[in-house]
C-alpha cells in the first residue's frame, strides 16, 4: 500500500488537505473523492474535507510563487478558491518564512500577505459580464436580480461563477432544496455556486454574537464541485459584496464583514481595483493517507 503525507488546514472552517504537487498521487480525482468524503474520508474533528490543494512551490522567486491546484470532492478542478488561497499562503510562509506570496491559479495570479491577524488575498476584479460568468449565449446582458428556478439571483464571477440571492434571513431558506436547480440551470453552462446573503443592520446580532455594523452580511454558499453547503466560501463572500454594490444595497469602498457559518471574513471591493479577502487560517494536523493505484 502506497501512502503520502498530507496536512489538514482550514480557513474559517473551509477545510482542505494540502500536498506538494510532486506527491506520488497518479489519480488526483480519485484521491480527492476518497479522502474528502464527509462520511468515510480523512478523520479529525470533521470527517472529510472541502478539497485537496496540490501546491507547487518556487522558493527562489521574489516574491515566492506557488501554483495552486484545487481538486474538489467530486474530482473536478476549481479555477479559484479564496479560502484555499489563504491556506496556500500560510503553507508557503511555513515552508519559506516569506510573508508575501504570489499564487498562480487558473483564474490568474493572486497576491497574498500573511500577517498575525490574518491573511489577505487579492481576488481580482469581480465581473458581471455574461462572457465572464459565463452565461448562456442567448442571455441578453448581465443577469441582475433575475428569477432563476424561482430564486432572484445576480450572477458574478469572482474567480468562479456565483449566483447571489439576497434574502431576509439566510437560515430561513432550505439551501439544499433551492440551490441545486440554480446550480444546474441552463443559463449557467459551466454551473454556478449558489450564495445566499442577508444584511446585518446596526444593533442586530452577528453570527459571532458581536454587535452588528452598517456594512455586514451573513452568508451561506452551496458550492459547485462540493455539491453541498460549505462552512465558508471566500469567492462567495466577495460575490456578496460585489452584488450588494451592483444592486444598490451597499455604497462603500471600505471593509465589509461577511459572516458564513465558519466565521468572519473581511471583504473590500473597490470601484477601481481588485477585491481583497482577509481572514484567519489554522493548521490542524498531519496525516498519512492511502493512495489508490490507478
């Protein structure tokens, strides 16, 4: 039996197995499907994971560079993952001592800074352009608060496509029921993550029990590739703020708190530059995992 040593990390409870890209894993899809399974996968406080990060580090570059490949629990490869990028930055910092990391992803290069209070990742400029989301060729113009399978959504690409719906209370919606039809809707030829958001007003209670503030949202996301809800989604948090600005719910270039079930993230979506995502990262443990022969 062949085994490889992996590390388990999470960013606001969005959890990943981390391996160097040259680890002897000939079938990455099978490895991810096996060890990310929430019932039978890798152990720890939570069984399974939201994906496997295969990381190719160049410590001689300035800043150090890491090519990030995220293989999801269904065996597919994601173009971008905000929380995965934060985990990647912390892993690279542990390996090299560097605090600035350039992360190469299929969605483009992402600059990250590791600090004691959290990791900040540049997330690119959110796009509502139908070709970027992408939307079906016969859809006329951006999809802004349009009914898709009964859910009023705004479509935006923040590295991956998101269908964002603003609701009164994210916990009052059966996400597992409403999300799959939207995720597979014909208007999204590549599929879409489905993200619900509700505004937290001044005086309301946030998910962490702290007082609310004028620029805060709660979030829940059904992730494409995971095919279920994750406890946090960084690209989804950026999508919430971008969609809130586009639909007139938010008018600020300053930091916005977005709170998925796994904790608080800080998002900045300026009018004239790339968005940023800031949040904590924790290393959980190291583990030897079986590699299935092809």
